[in-house]
């Protein structure tokens, strides 16, 4: 059976491929430490699980509206307004999807024409580029540099804007680097977007996972930006609900109607009992569990970053959000792909090559610290042993922490 040519334009998410390889090694009896997958290792809080059970018993087993249950859409709008300290959104501007990725696909499909240029962060979440290419739009990579702590440079954005530029993708806190954009940077980006009439796609899935007193700022907080922004968020990361497959987008109402129609044609709707679980997640009583998650992530971050910075040939910027480190491994003498492959097969530590996130990720790897302190410490020892066997080092770039 012939495969359609358009499929060649679709990329993938390497984390799942590396996870599959790691599972194969485990099936052969190897002990693998998983620092590759972007998934909280905590169980979903009990009150959320109990709400889902009650929902099933109460008959939430049928189709719902394509855009989501009205009461859940309204609760999401209220939650967003509360966490961003704004009064901007109503439920009519929310679409609930099975996981957050459909917001990328549907949001771009609803707003991009063939040949439109999209500026997106590189290194960055690989699905952005995949969807851009699939829609026959033109991806324009925006380099994130270690010397700027992996935050977007406004000058770099402006240098890439042409008459065909249609959209700018933001992701803060950022995957894979953990960088967080500052209010003054976002204000300048907002001014640029308005001046050049750009749509902004703002991926805020890690918005509640922040450290060291850093505050998340959404670009919609700036005047004139709500009307030109699609915000992606969801339940997977903040509430440890990856397997529940429930995400959402906030966008102008006329765009929400189109995104809901795309969902009608694709998945019909998001499972109703998971939406009720999501409704419970947004309640104040869930906040203590989220705080515990973030406190534990910060403890793990510090152990991993401090440990990596003691290893020969490696330097690591301390991330301010999400649950990833993006260390520079140029000093080891290995490429990103060589390092990740050898670390898995020789040391039993799974990570991702920086090039899985784009060409500007060369010289880096991504470690997720969504794993126990014990496993992180064991991983650091294995990496140290691995490097001592290799013993090929060059001076690593100096890191200045923000």
C-alpha cells in the first residue's frame, strides 16, 4: 500500500524512540536510568483520581461537545486568569483537546497558509517544526544561545522577520533548556508582534513549574496581544496527568470555533470523565500537591546541575523552569548524538541528543530530572565512570548563571 508523500514532511519526538530503545535493553536484563522522557514520575494526586472515578459512576462516559464541557471550559478560563493575574478569558475562548499537542496542530492548521513563514525556537520542542513543515509553511529557526541563558533575543527575532512572516512560536518555561522569558523581553516581543502583525503561538505547558522565585509571564498580559495569540497549556506536567490526555488552548473566539471544528473532524471530543478530573485538578485543594512536586523538582535540579558541573568536559546552566537540564558536552570530544548513544549503551543512562531539538542543539544533551534523587545520583556516578573510560576532554565553555 502506497504511503502519501505528505507523510515525509512529518517529524517525530525522539524521546519516545529513545524510551523504546531503553525498554529493549531492559528486556535484555540491563538496568537503565530513564532521564530521557518528559514525564513527571509522581502519581496523579488522589483527589483528581477520585473525581474521575465518581465521574464514571455518574455517567460521564458519553460524547461531549467538541470544544469541551462548558463548565470545564469556564473553569479553565478562570484558572488561567487567576494564575496570570489577568481578567481576559471566558469559556468561549477555550478548546479542550486530548493532550496539548492537538492545539499545536489545530492552531497552526487554522491560521497558516502554504508558504507562510513561522519563527520558532531552536533548540525547541520538535513538533513545532514538524507541523509547520507538514502544513507546507516555512520553518525559520530562532537560535537560543547558552551565553544568553537560552532566552530568546528580540534582535534575533527582528532579523528573521520578512513580509511572509506569519507566526512566532514562544515556549516559556522552555523545553529543552528550562529557560524562562522575562517580562521586559516579552514586552519587547509583543511590540514587535503588533508592529509586524504576527500571530504568536505561546506554549505555556510548564507555566507552574518554576524555581528561585521566578514568575511566569504570559505575553497575553500585554495590551493588544490577546487578539493575536494562541496559548497552549494543559494538565500533563503541572498535575502529573500525562496518561489522561487532556490539554487545552485559549484563543480568540472565532479561532476557537475553527479549532473546535477541526477537532470534530479528527477526534470528535475529549473524553468527558477526564475533563471532570481536570476540573478537580484546577481547584485550590490541589495546590499543596503541585507545590510538593515543584519543591521536589527543584531539589533534584540542584543535585543534577551541581553534579554535572563537577564532571570533566561538561558545563550546565541552572534551569529556572520545567524539569530539564541542557548541559554543554562539547568538552567531551563527542557529538551530541554520539554522547547520547554511548551513554545509553555503555552506561545505561538514557538521555536525548541536543539535535533531537534542532540543529542548534548540537553540542548539548537533555536530561530530565523527573526521576528520583537516588536514580539521579546513580546516573551522575555512571556518567562520571563513562567519561573516565573515554578520557577525551577539551576545555568546556564557561557558564555564567543568571
